[in-house]
DNA sequence: CAAATTTTTTGGTATGATCAAATCTAACAC
DNA sequence: GTGTTAGATTTGATCATACCAAAAAATTTG
């Protein structure tokens, strides 16, 4: 709830104006904003306020403010929201059970995805999934590459419904869970096991069998979780 | 992606320190932060930097900075992340298809939820769901109350897995989609129709039949979507 | 014309001042 | 003793100015 407190900040009008310009396309993606000194002229405020406005905009993901550079306009996508929420989530992941809760959510969503894939995936998606699976198989010996193809395989699942929200969710899961994953020991045996799990999922989708697909996916991710648990203990 | 650019901001150490204090419980929830002048003393930086740090913290949801008040520590929950991401998402919802994509995501997730409810819901959850359903029925004549009990019914679905991430997701959906929903005409007939849909979902869960539950839920939400569409046209 | 160098611009930070809202303090009435 | 209120003080918000170092632009140089 955005609680208004009677008085607004002086930076507010500046933010709103720039927000509108971005929204209306006046300021387009990648374009640098006017200089701070120019903006203080334009809005008749001090530089303090201009900088305050910049920071508000950047916290909303509308501009990207690299330290000593001109702020750059950035029209947000769903994944920008993930970026912004990231720092908060990472705080919560350190709470007891935080990672587990997030991982369970991932299992639930991917279970839904594979069901959807099994019932509705079009030919093109199946092809993409098959390609990802083969790349995964080819990478069994190279753990780093396997990690990437593993992520890619799951990413394809999120692409299947052709809903841009879902890839953003996938990005959220990977970036938020990665710290706990990337420290895990990588073993070819384990890679092979994971590849087989992917293959089982793929085949269930191919057979248009949502129940098997979901079961295979759950097996896979729950096994992955117990691996994590074995590595880190209770988290 | 948190792109590091060689040089860090001077506010960074301040942010990190306070972040840690909040995290470690040194600064507890609801407690006001030290004054700006005190902080500049403590960290040996100018007030500019202290204020910059405050802005960063508040953009991360770790402190709540009401305009003329002392910033207040706020230990973030998953729903804080929703708050922070909110302004971005609302920007994107105005893009063509934005609302539809979000709504489709909601359908997918709730479909997964009712499946889960049908297979794993414990007795207590069933009771809660039944209570929500009855409240919903009792409110058919009062559209405003019906709206609330409707939301409540769905909220119970998100509570069933006892995973705090899910209620946060529900909050996200409701707050982000509410603007489009709340303008809809409320009619007792429509309420009754929605109640019947809820009842069908509940009964399928009671029968431990995930397929029927999912089907009933999809019917329900897709009908709701076509109502929205009939009201607003293509969005 | 391209590369290196100088100049100008611009963002980051520090200081100090002013103002109004909050907060604290103390006098005061009941 | 308690609650209220007027006054003093603190404190956040904003402004103005200055300085520095990095970036960008302009200029010289090979």
C-alpha cells in the first residue's frame, strides 16, 4: 500500500514528469537522460532534488544509473521487476526455510509447466526442447557446460506457453537460487543422472502424458533438492 | 544483474553496514534509525551520502522513509518484494497484452494450487475453504462483500501449501489486477455464477479429484476473463 | 585521417545554511 | 499526579556553492 502522507517530496513532480516521458515514448530505451544541471533548470529545483528523483527512478527500474555515467532510460520488462525485487528476496532467503520455500514454489510452477507442455506444447516447442535435451546430453562430461544446458532445458519449459511473465519468473528462480546451487560439487555421474531425469520429462511430454511428466519433474527437482541439502545441511 | 562498475558509491558501506545490522537483529523491526547527523558522524561521511544511503535502503524495502519522519526499520517479508516490484509491473500492464499475460499466469498458478489442494490439502485447510465458500454464498446479494469473500476464497487456496511465498504471489495478483477488476459492474447474477464456480472447485477438491478441480478452476477464471474483456474490450 | 592530448562537461561528494515539521521540555491547569 | 499546551530544540528537506575526478568533447599532433 503506497501510503500518502499529505506532503509529497519535492522530487515527486520531477519523477512523474520523466516517468510520463518514458511511458509516452518521448524518452526512448537506451537514451541518456539530460544532465542533472539541465534538469534542475527545467524543473526549477536544486540538484539535490534532481538526484533524489534519479534515485527514485532507478529504484523503479525506469532508468539505469551506473555510478559515474549519465542515467540511461530503460523501458522495463517483466524481468526488471525481478531485478528490483532481488535484493529483498535475497534477504529473506537467509531466513530459516527461505530457500526451501522458494524451491518448493519452483517445483510447483514447473510441475504446472510440464503439464501444460504435455497437453498443449506445439511442434516447434517440442523441437526446441529436444534440442535442449540433446545439448544437455552432449555436455555430460563437462560440468560447467552441463550446468548451462541444464538451465537452458528448464528455460525452454518456461518459454513454451509464450507468456513473457514466465521467463521472468525463471530468471528470478535462477538468479535467486543460483548462489546455493553454484557451490555444489559437479560430478559427471550426477550430470548423467540429471540428464536421465530431463529425458524422462521430455519423453512424458512427447507422449502427451501430463501425469507422468509432472511425476518425472517432481522426482527430478526433489532429487536436486536433496542434493542441495546433502551439501549444505539444513537451510 | 547487479553490474559492478569498478568504483562503488560512497553510500555503499553505509548501506551494507545498516543492512547487516537489520539482518542480524541489531536494528529491530519498527525501530527508528539514528538521525542523519549521527550517522554521518558514525561513518565519517557527509550528509549527502547518508541520505543517499537512506534512499537506497528504502528502495530495497529495508527501511520505510515517510517524508518528514525518521526512517523506520522494516524487516522485509516476501510481500515487501511485491510492493517494490509493483510500480514497474504497473508500467508494463499498460502494454498490449500485459494484463492478459499476468492473468494467464494467475490461471496457471491457481490451477496448480487446486491440484495440490485436491491431492494434499489437510483437513484444516478443507475446513477453511469450506468456511470461505459459505461466506461467499452468504454474500451473493451484497456485491461489495461478495468481492471480498471472493478474494478470500482464492486466498485460502494460496494458504493451503503453507508456503509463505504463495500468499505473497496472491497479493501481487490482486493488487496488480485489482484496478481492472474493481471497475467491473457487480451484479448479483454474476455473483451467483461465480459462487457456483467456487462451489464446483471446492467439491472437486473434496472429492480429491485434481483433474476436475483444475478444470473447474480454469472454467471459472476464463469466464472471469471474458467478463473483463466484455467490459473493457481488447486489453 | 587516426591517435594522442588537452579542455570542458558532468556526476559524486563535502559544507554550511535555511526552513518547516516533528519532537521534546517544561510550565501550567485540573 | 495527570494531562494539556506553549515554547524551545531537534531533525529531515531543500537549496546554494564549491571541489574533485572521471567521462566526454574538442583539439592538437603524427
